[in-house]
C-alpha cells in the first residue's frame, strides 16, 4: 500500500498541482529580443561590469545540482571564500566600503540558485552599472526601484535577470 501511495498517488498529485502553476510547472522564462535568456526562478552568473551581479552560487549556478556549501562561519575555507568575494566586489565597485556590502553579495543562498537580491544589494551596485553603461545613476536607481517586487509575506526583492534584461532593453542591446 505504501508503495502505491509513495510511487503513484503522491507523484500524480504533485504533477497535477504543478499544472496549476505558471507555464504548467515548467518555470517562467524571461525573453529579450524574442530570445529566451533564462528562467525567472534560477540565478545566473553575471560578471561584466554593466550588469548587476546576483548572489554567489555554491554550485556554480548549475540548476541540476542545487545545494548550499554546507560550510559554517567558523570554517576557514568558507571565511577565505567570503574574503575573496568581498575583495573582488570592492575592487569592482570603487567608492563602496566594506560596511556597505550586504552579506547576501558575499554568501551563497541555501539552494545556490537564488535569482533575487534585496533592494539594498542592488543599490550598492548602481554606481558601477551606471558608469559602465554611461547612464545617469539616478536613472539606473529608478530602474532598480521599478523592478523591486513587494511582498506582504517577506522582504522586498529584485530579480537580477529581469533587471539586467530591462537595462539591455533600455539601451537596445
């Protein structure tokens, strides 16, 4: 009986529930110029200075292997990784101080695939992105504000891929 419940009935119920989700549970795609550039719920690695960078990934943004690093704040390897990320971020974002860098830009999420940032983590990158794109920083900040998703059940967040696609659309890239 348990075999029937766990192997047939439960998977069928999960599949049926997924069909009610957007795109039939296949994930919502994000397109730019008629081409799919990614999925709404999977983070991507943006390294060029004209793009906002998302959270680091413990699995190198491989959606097939979602996982955290399982290293805690007392682990020397983890601390070294965070320090390298901090040093790199500060070099890429001149004028930003260590105290201004939100922890989410230095630490991977539990899944390693988080596509969102807090508005503060996006705002700390506005100067770099505006300079790289030769745009007014206020215009880039307005785009961040426009792409901030508000939630009654959690913190505000910004989808990094959607924000970067909007930047490209703004400049017709």
